[in-house]
């Protein structure tokens, strides 16, 4: 749409603003009463919106500008639609952010950002034990950077299903901090992220040169981690998950009676509110839907299809589908043969608004996303 407006002579910010207003959006409304449903059917066409109805349900569709106008003056709507207008107003996606603030400066999130996975663990599901010492990790980091990674995510505790005992803070510290110190020397232009739920490990990592904290518990495991991110001005990835580190990747928490996407959005909203209450600035936050964490294969696929719902937060979206079980189940491929499937998920996620991609092998995803950018006229 931006390119079409540019062809009309709409330059710069005007073309971007116009394209946002013409963005097509659709919202599913559950548990809507008959009176509200009938009022919606009458009012929506007058507002330039389309409505499809079912038993106690509706889908409202239209361009963003029309939807924004519909919800902007709820006092002008029929009384049965006032509550719905407020809900729609809260669900409309905010303006997509252009940057993400970290302890080492801003990250441009108007283009794809590849986050290379560096697991320094003996038991990670994909690459556990492959990098037993700092020298091996440094060599692997060089491969990731050469393949397009501009952020390196260092993790010292696996979340693979079936691991019964948490890793101690001392052990996690011993695994990760020497690696971060070495990477900071080797790759001064690359940002380093620490994948941890422990504030003590995160503090040591930030002191050693990391700029980002990737918290797979979304701030649930250690609330001090949130205040630490605020203190250090660190980038903070809040992932949706349930349970403890030892079982959050299991199928123990896959019940979503109020709907998967709605629940994930609601629980991520709680995580964001918790972080901001601890002093974290909104521009430090990235959200991650937690594919494969407390989600069966069909649920991860559903969440991928509805990923755009996370744009309501107005924060960059990170996805981490790399080599996950749901890709293996769809393609019937072992872990080491899932990189093409991973790239396909990342391509779909890009179209839905994701801009950060956490992956084991960046090269295939890098090329796929570069082709999409070329096709969209962004190169």
C-alpha cells in the first residue's frame, strides 16, 4: 500500500500514515448478545464496515481508518454497542514501532532482525552439548554472525520437555558469563542477549556486556529481573509461557477455555503491565508468543495464524519457531531437518508483523526474508 501511495506522489511520512489507515483488519467477537448483534448489523454498514455473524458471534472487518472512526465516538453509537466499541478500541493495533531500546542502543525493527541461538548447555533439545567450551562457542558465534545474526542469545539453562531439575544460578553463571565476555571482545558490533529467568545471572551478564534479557517466564519466575532491566536500561523480551522452567515446554498447560489467542494476548498484557510497574520503559519491551511453550502443535499453528493480534501492544514481536516440535509434526522431519520449515514460519510471521526471529541457522531464514523484502519493494 505504501508503494501504491508513493506512486501517487504521497511522499515520506504521508505515504506511511495513509497506508496504515488503509490497512485491512478483522476482529472476531465472541459471546455477543442478540441485541448487540442486531445493532451491529445495522450500524456497521453505515460506518463502512463489513459484518459476518454466527450464533452469538461476529466478525467485523474494514480498513483501520474506518474501524478507528467507529470506536472513536462510542457515545454516538447505539447503547448495546458501547462496550463493544471500547473493546475494539483496545484491540486496534498501535503504530508499529521503528526501534527497540537496549542497554547498547537502539535496534532498527523496520527490517528483519535475526537472533542467533547459542545454547551453552549439555541438554538443549537441538544443540545441547555441541559447544562444550568457550572456544567452541566463539567459533559457532562466528558462523551465526556470518549467516546474518545481529543479536546472539546466550542460554545456560535448557527448557526442553522432561528436564526435572532446575539449573542452579551458580552453574548457569559459570556456563554463560565467560562466553559473554569472549563474545563482547570478538564481536563488538553484535548485541548480546542473556536467555535467563534469574536476576542474578542477568545482572552478571549485563555487567559482562550483554544488552538484552530474554525472559521465557515473562517476568513470573523472578520479579527482581524486571527491576534489574529497568535499572540497566536493558532490552527485555517477555515470552508467553506457563509453569516453571522445568515444565513450561511440556503439554501440562495447554488448556485455554477462553480461546488460545485471546488468552495469550491477555497474559502477555499482564506481563507487560508487571514490567512497566517495575520501572521498565515500554520502548525496552519486545513480546514473544512462546510457540511450543504450553501449546500443542495445532495450537502453535493457530497462534502463528493469529500472530497479528500481538500488534495491539505496539511493541516489536519476536518469534522463536526454530526446529520446534510443531514443525517436526507437520513435516515429519527430525530436529536437524527443520530449518526450511522454520524459515517458512518466519516468513508467515513477517507478514503478520513479527520483526525479530530467534533461530538456530540464520542463513535460510535470512535469504527468505530478504526475498520478501525485495518483493515488497523494501530493498
